[in-house]
C-alpha cells in the first residue's frame, strides 16, 4: 500500500477544510472552536446583570445609558478540541488495498482538518496513543495485521474528546461495547464503517475455499451461487441495521463508506472528502 501517497494527498486536500465542532459543549485550552461556556471569543452569547468585581470593559454602556442598569455582554469561550481518531488495525481492514488505503487517508485527512481548527488530534492504533508529529509517521507505517480490534486507551481528565472510529465493524459481536466506550465521557462519537465493493457485493461464483484473514486455521469450503450470496447480503444488511440501532441508542451518526477494492485514485479520495463534507464532519474554512 502506498501510504505516503495517501498521506500527502490528505494533507493537500485538507487545506480547504476544518473539522465541524460537535453540538455538545467542549472543554479545553484556548482555540478556535466555540464552546458552551462564557469566554473570550468575539461570538456574542448572552447578557447578565453586573456584579461588583466584574470586568467593567464588558459592561454594555449603551444599554446603561438607556436603562441606567448595568449589564455585561457575555461571549462564548474558544477551546482547542481534543479529537481521538480510533483506527481499527485488524487484518480484515487490510484484506483489500482500497479499504486499508481509505482508512489511512481518512485518518490523515481528519487529523489535518483538526489541526486546521486549532485542535489536537490523537491517533489511537494498536492499543497505543500517538500525537504530534509522530501521528502521521505511524499512519505511514501502519500494518493491518491484528486479530480483532484493539482496545484503545481513552483520554483521562482535562478536555472531553470527540471520538471518531474508523473500522469495517466485521467482528464477532462486541459492537455494543465499542459504541458504549466511544460515546462515554466525550462530546461526541462518530463511527465510520469502511467496506470494499467486493465485501458489499461479492462478484464470485463457483466453488471456493474461504480463509479467515485473522485466523489462518479457520477455513470453509463453499459453493457461491445466487442463493448463498443472497443470504450473505441479507446477513450484511442485518449487521448494518444492528450498527444503526447502536448508533441511535447513543445518539450518534453511523457513516457508511463503500471503497474500491484496489488502491485509491485521486478521484476516490476526493469523493471521500466530499462525503465527509456532506455528512457535516468537516466544513470549508
């Protein structure tokens, strides 16, 4: 996989975008996202009555001239958001070059869009947290080889993060646990399901021996005909419906992206950016 090419493309395309702030209140150090509390931005929030000791520079003197009552103009705080990008590095994510590429590109693009919002991106991959300049290096050397999604350490104390999970969600159960973990203690949770064309609409017909990419010892001989493939698609629909139920339960969106099997082209990456824009995960600067 040409990881460097996808990271370069992500940085180039991200120049025009920034992350959309979540609807719930943020907390953190000074930045460009508007929080829900009183602060120092230029965005007007509300009035309140003056109390001794308040900053006289915030008094609305024009209103005082009319009413002879002192009120303060309040402005919303600006915060630097913490964004946790949780990347599923299980072997099924690398089963198709296009799926692995889409995951790497999406993580790099969203990290850059977070930086454009004066935010702090953290990559959670292989059970480890990465931030700063090391984040893109980890993505450039990412290998999708683990057996099942890793349990990523969550932020503790300080700012409440926005969490974004990039995965195919092709696990044996356990989705509810990851939705609960992702939605707990943060300001938002966005699960992004990435599946390849062939996983959604298998093109094969005939006799095959299938091997589990996460367990070489697990194989099955199967005749792939219209009936078998119809049953597979029905189970995939049930799986997606279950994920959507979990998303509704925790009040979060489920983004579903179908990616080419092969390495991504420029147009594929541009379409993924347009998808994030349409889903209001990012916006133009």
